[in-house]
């Protein structure tokens, strides 16, 4: 089991990419307490957390890059939805792309 987080999320970069405040990001991902987002920038030893799968999808759709969220660059950064987000979230190719990025990130960091 992985005992350390692979990547701390740069909240300043995330806010620039999605063009939102922390509170707006919290509303986007339906987080009850948006201040918990600050824990994404902390290491595991400092009570850091990670966004849920659904939060990651919403952040990617809002313009966040895989570099900011996962610490790796990917062609998925070039994907821009052509349909409403709810339709895009259901797109099997998009879901497989996110899964592939997560798996590649784990492998590149020696956890796969």
C-alpha cells in the first residue's frame, strides 16, 4: 500500500487554471467545507487529503491540468468538452483517459 502522497496540489496554480476562488472550487466539487481544499496542498504527515474521483473530473472539466492535479503532463490537458459537462462526464473515453493518467502516474512514481 502506498504510504505517501505522490503529489501535493499547488492551489495557486489550480485557482489560476480554473479561474475560481477556493470557495468557488468547493461549490463546483460540492464540498461541504471548502476549507478542506487547503489539505490538498499538504503532505500525508501533515493531514493532507486528496480530491475524490468526481472532484477530479469536475476540476479537469473546469480547466485544471493533469500537471497541477497529478504532477504529470498529459494529452488529456488538450481535451476540451464539446458538450455539456454532464454528457462529457459520462463519456467512456474521458473516464478511461483519467484512469490511464492515474495508473501511469503511479507507475512512473514506482507504485505500479
